[in-house]
């Protein structure tokens, strides 16, 4: 009778296949994205919360008392998630690797490296000190030496910044400017330093017996260290070189297939080597290096970057839902006082370190106070580190390390994206029109759900509602960039060239001592002087600038702005406060105007 009952119970359980699980993830992404759109928060938070809710619902349905879903089938279905996460994370790190392109590094690389040094140093010192004191108070039974090693590993892990959430928010809001560029650069450097330093420290301490490790790791100690650091970098250099060669010979459609194959193989190869050989490279570090090498060697790398953003959109949505699915809010309560010290000290270290770095390293204008809070996101890299420590530190502290890290991830991943958005918005690197679209206006901000509901309403004969985002309502101030750097009239020719090298624009405002606009330096005006060193030594920005350059007031309608661009044949215009003012408030690019007009036209067509 018991066997019949058991058989009957099993037969009523729903088997979750990988395809069904993926469908649920995609559905959660749609719902989470629409919720984020409704509450005016970054979509990444909506995806993460949708994943948390999905995990909670499925866990309840798998409960023995409920018996509605087979736990075994659900566990097997989630194996597919690892492949998606590996591919998405590989693509994200590849894209971040592009910040190490030569021209970017020449323009701002030295400054970013100096800021990074202060940020890394402050974060390391504060987290190590705070967690060591917390460990001594909360777990004195391990001794001061072991507690210090525990705090040391936490301090190194604290250096990492989640590349996925940071990049996704910046792309969602189309952020552009020195803070955006510096944030991406610091993110890349943080992860390289964290990965290399963490594995080196752990394995060196284990070799001296300071950390009790497993027998498998002990046998491959030094070879594992070499593979994880130098081996990963070498593999990344080789992979980036080969991809740049292939990129020059294949069309974009075929190149995307090659990229998918490469990043699927990277993730699978790491696990395969680890399971069968006992050591492996680090796929995250490898992907980051591939991106940096590719950006420097490939021809027309930007074209592929645009294609990857389109391809990556559904992958990234699934990635963040799956990341939320893996989060456990209960970890916040379990991380204890040491975890609280980790969160507080890491936050303080990032903010204080960046502020000191900007002051002493000569950061871009309006950067101080903006950078640190934009580096708090933390997930993918430290999840891998927590798993490594838990498996290879033969002590209860291995599990304690994972508890602290996983608990802090819940806090940082839910709060970090909001702070990234706030930093770039306050810095003026997000156009007002982008924020309007995210709040329900035209174009990219409209969710899939809203489009479906509008289409159903049209089929039922309901007239479309007119939105407040008509072309007549938008002005220059909605699409201009306000975080800009200006050239003083006294700047020498070499200083002007240095400024031009660092800028992403092709026209550069020159201001007088009182801050008012004198004129514009055009890139084409510098061409002849570059080849005439004698003349270059005699001129300043005052001599080069064109005082008759067109300016536009910030309240000019977009339809009039298009006429100005057409008549003056320039790509960038200076924006001033009013019609008779010479006080600069920003720059407006022609491509931003065309993109906005196209999105409004698309929205208008959809409403009709």
C-alpha cells in the first residue's frame, strides 16, 4: 500500500525540464523589466528581484508538503543556467576589456591607474582591519593569526567590482563622459587585481601551511597558481589575437557564432579541466584579457560591439534573473557582525579611496565624490572566490568566508545599481531624454508588456493615448551632455592636443577667465599646426579657437536644433543658458539628436 501511495505521489509531481525552466526565467525577466520601468529603477534590479521571487515560488512548490514539483528535475534543469551565466558573463567581461584600448589608455590610463591604486589601497586596509577586529571579537577560538588570514582574504575579495551590473546600468542609461569611462576602467582593473592577488595569496599561504587545504589542491599547488594567473593571461592574449584575425575575415553574423562558441567553450573548459586534472585557468580573467587584446588589434571593433549589445540583451536579462535566483536573502542575517563590518568597510574604502585618488591623481572635473559609490556592485567574481575557498580551505572558516561574501552580495547587488545610476545622472552624463524614456516616454524605455497591451487595445478599437513626449515638448536640454571639460584661452598648443586626445568629441569649447565661452576649437583646425612645430610653440587656445562658432540655447526645440546642425555642418554644438548668454551649460551631439528623433518617430508610429 505504501509503495502504491508513493508511486501515486511521484506521478502527481510536475517535472521541470530545462526548456520549461528557461521559459520561466524569460517570463520573469519580462515581468521584472516591466516592474523596474514602472518604479523608475534600473532594470537589473527588476531582473534580480524577479529571480529572487522565482526561486522562492519554486522552492515552495518543491516543498515535501506541497509535492507539486520534482526537486530532482528542478536541480537538473538549473544546470542549463550555468552555461547561460558563463556565456553572458564572458561577453560582459569581454566588453569591459575594451576600456584598455590604446587610445583610451593614452588619454586617461595613467590617471585611472593612480585613482585605482588609492581606491584599492583604502578598500584593502579598511576591510582587512575591520574584519580582523570583528573576527577577533566574534571568533577568538581560531587565534589572531588565523583570523588575520581570514580577514586578509576578505579584504582581497572586497576589491572586486561586479562587471555585469555596472556595465548593464551604464548601457541602459546611455551614460557617456569621464565618470563613465573611469568607472569602467576601475572595474576592469579591480577584477584583474582581485583575481590574481587572491589566488596568489591563498596558494602561497597554503604552501607554507598557514592554510590547511585539500589533498588535491596540495598536489597541484604551484601549477594551479600558474594556470590561474599567468596561464589565464596567456590564454586571453592568444584568444584575443586569434579572434581579431578571424574578425577581419568573417561577416558579423558568422563572427557572432564564433564568439558564442568561444565563450561557451571557455566556461565548459574551465570546469572540465578542474574536474579531470585538478587545476584550471580562470575564465573570467581570460575573457577580460581577450576583450583588451581584441580592442587593440581588431579593425572596426566598434561594429562588433554594437552587434554584441543586440545579441547580449536577452542573455543579460537571463543572467540577472538567474543571479537573483541564486541569491538567498536569508544570507544577510547569517553573515553576522563580521559581514556587517565587511559591508561598511568596503563601502567606506571605495568612496574614501576614490576621493583621495581624484584629489591627488588629478581626476576629471566633477569626479570627486562620484566614483566610489559607483563601484559597490559585487557578485560574479567573488562568488567564484567564495566557492573556491569553501572547497579548498579545510576549515570551518572556509564556510564562514562564503557566508560573509554571499550575504554581502545580496546588499551590494540590490543597492549598487541604484548608486551607479545616481552617480552618472548627478554627474550630467545621462541625457534628460533618456531618463524621460525610462519613465515611460518614447522608444527604448517602453517595455514589452506595454507594447503588447497597447497592441491589444488597438485591436479592440480603443484609441491610443497621446503621451507628453511630443517633439514640441523636447528641447536641447533634454539631450545635451552637461559633464564636459573646457579649455582655458591660455592653454598652450600641447595642452590643447592633450585635451583633444582625452576627449570623445571633435569640437572643443574654449572659455575665458570668467567662464564664458570664447569660441570652439575644431579638430580640423589642428591638422596644419601639428606639422608645423615652430608655429605650434607660438599659439595658444585663444589663437586657435573660432569665436564665430554657432551656439544654441538650452530651451531651443529639437526641430530647430536639426536646422542648426544642417546649416553649420558640425557634429557637436555648444549649449548656453539663453539666447543672449555665453555661459556654457553643456554640449549636444548630432547623433544624439538623430537618435532621439528616430525614437520619437517610432513611438508616434506605434501609437497610430
